[in-house]
């Protein structure tokens, strides 16, 4: 769903390996998740940021960050 890739190791952990697509299309505009994550990560109250795309019936995709 996230278009990221990981592989589960023998201990049961699934470390992040790579992002296969970091561009979402929202209302015909390409938005880079990397830029959204960077903009959040520079805030003093944010330790780690991650952006993902979610399907949207009106816009095609929308971005979510946490």
C-alpha cells in the first residue's frame, strides 16, 4: 500500500529498504513526499517525519504525514 519496500529478517523485524515511488499525484499536480517530510523534520518539536499517499475519490491521491 505504501509503495515502500522492506524484507522481514530472521528476528521478525522489517527494516525499511527503499521507497519505490516518492511522488503523489494530487489533482494533477505532482507532490514529492521527500519535500513534505523535510519541511516537517526541521520543526523543533518533530523528531521523525514520514509522508504517505492515500487514495482519494476527488483528488486522486492526498498526502498524509506523521
